[in-house]
C-alpha cells in the first residue's frame, strides 16, 4: 500500500504545482498587458464537461484553481469576475 500512497501523493503534488503555475502565468500575462480586470466565462459549463468525462482532468480542482487565481489577482490589484 505504500507504493499506492506514494503514487497518489506524487499525483496530488503534481496537480497542485500545475495549478499554481497556471494561475501564476495567467496573472503574469494580465500584468504584462496591463489588464485591470480578468473575466472568467462559462466556468459552470467547463466544470460540467469535466464531470462527464471521468478521465479528463478528473483530479483537477477547478475550485482550487479559481481560488488561486482570485488570490493572485487580488494581490496584483486585478479585479476578477467569474461568470
């Protein structure tokens, strides 16, 4: 069971790292282009599509991704609108 746990932990760490990297890249892009507002559209639709396909990013936490984007946007002074 140690191998399974180690693999699961490695997968979880990879996902957390990627969510951090992607949210950082998005905010850096906004800063580079002097965007004052970031609008995320159709998030409910994206979440529903991911739930339909069990293999497609099944362990990715959209809630965690949006929270990291929200935190980093606030820190950078960018208004975030999630629709």
